[in-house]
C-alpha cells in the first residue's frame, strides 16, 4: 500500500464518517417531527372521532325520525278504522293496536329527543376541539416547517456526499478498496488507524510487535491489526502532535493531582497536630494539684533536744528535775511514757527507778501523820 493509497483511504474514511454523521442527523428528524406533531395529531384524532360519532348519531336520529313518521301514519289509520268498526270486539282489537302504536311512538319520540340533545352537545364539543386543533396547528406549523426544511437540506447534502464518495472511491485500487469496504461493512466507523507514539493500534490500543511496526513504517504492505482488524498506517505529523498534546495534558493532570494530594496531606497533618495540642492542653488543665508531703516527726522538731532529755524513736522525753517534781499531795502514777522508756531503754532503767523512788519518799514525807492515842 503506497503512501498515496494510504492517503486516499484516509480521505475515503473521512468521507464515510461524514456521510454517517449526516445520515444520523437526517434520521434524527423523524423523532423531532413526531414530537412536534404529537399534540396536533392527538387533537386531529379527537376531532375525527367526534365527527364519526356525530355522524353515527345523526344517522340514528334520522332512522328514528322515519320510524316516528311511520308510527304516526299507522296511528292515523287506526284512528280512522276506529270510527268504522261495527262491533265491540273489533273496536277492542283496533283500540289495543292503537294504544300499542301510541306507546311505541312516545318511546321513539323520547329517544329522538335524547339523540337530538346528544347531537347538540357533540357539535359543541366538536367545535371546541376543532378550534383547539387549528390553534395547535398554527402554533407548531413554523417549527414543523423549519424541521421539514432542515430535513430536506440534510437529505440533499447526504446525496451530494454519497455522489462524491462514489466518484472518489472509483480512483482507488479495487483490491484495496474491497478490503476497506469489507471492514466498513461490519457497521464500523474506522477502517484505518495510525500507530500511536508508543507503537500501539490507534483503534484498540493493543501493542503491535516491533517487527510489524517496522514493516508498517518502511514497507508498502497492507497490514491489519491482529486485535481489531483495522488497517494500520504509520504515524502522521498531525497524529504525533496530537499525541504529544495529549501526553502534556495527562502530565499536567497528574501534577495537579499530586499537588492536590500533597496539600491534603499537609492539611491533615496540621489538623492532627492541632488536635494533639488541644488534647495535651486539656490533660494539663484537668491534672489535680499535688498533695502536700507528709511531715515527719524529725522535720517537726529540728531543734536540738534540751539537756536532760531522752530521745526514743524520734520522741523526746525530758528528765524531770527536782524543781519540776509534782506538787505535794498529788499522786503520780507511772505514765505510759515511763513504761515505754523503761521497756525500750534498759540502760536508763536504774536512773528512772531512783527518780521514782525519790518521788515516792518525798510524797510520804509530805503526807500528815495521824495523831496517836497518846497525844
């Protein structure tokens, strides 16, 4: 397939695609016309149905009018016959038939009145529907006229394109055109496709082997895609430009997406840091104050013990001097402190016992002696 043939087939494909688009546009006018004509057609059908119903009722009313006329003639004849009867029996028979004719005549006259009333209502409704039909027709007529004109122009353009296509296709090699037509006959829009920049089919995007790519670019063979069956052609300058433009667009989209993702990550990190700071601040604000440390006995009394005092387990016991002895006459029991001191400090026991003995002697001297019998 020479470069000239490739170009001719591409031009033929462009013509076929344009013809398909115009044909699709032409076919699209029918639904538009149906949509425009739908209200008018509905009103037209209603008017036709009313006309048919009105015609039927009028025929029925005419039939009843003829029947009424016959009944009246029959009643008149019976009335004349009543005057010519000669006996009671004949008179009774004529009278019975006359009453029957009169009842039928009254019923038919009532039915005729009912039909006349229906005819009057139907004629009024028919006039209303016909007026609505004329109004709708006048409203949609400009739009319908425009659509009909556009449809005619489209069909004329389609015929012109088809003639140009036939004339152009006649100048292409018959064998290659036959292959092209067989591909397009399968209700497809593409029969030729260029290789992409990365060596793929431009129609189905299947990767073409490198050896076949070289044959497509450097030979005049007609090579078809193994995936979709289209005829493969080398990349054109326009195709390369479009591919580069598409690649640049994709790169810009990827960069924009990356920037947006980074911005979202930064925003999330800042929000997490702020949340952690708020949690830390909340914890610090809710921490209870530290309880005061317990004071030990050693910290309460840090002054040196006075002379004559005993220190037992951190407690200070002062030695009672002679000047600080209890008042005379007051019994002094052995205090728990003395007992504790005596139990825990054996080394001080003799001194404490001596002090207690002295205190007891002083107490005995201070007590008054009872007078004897001799005194």
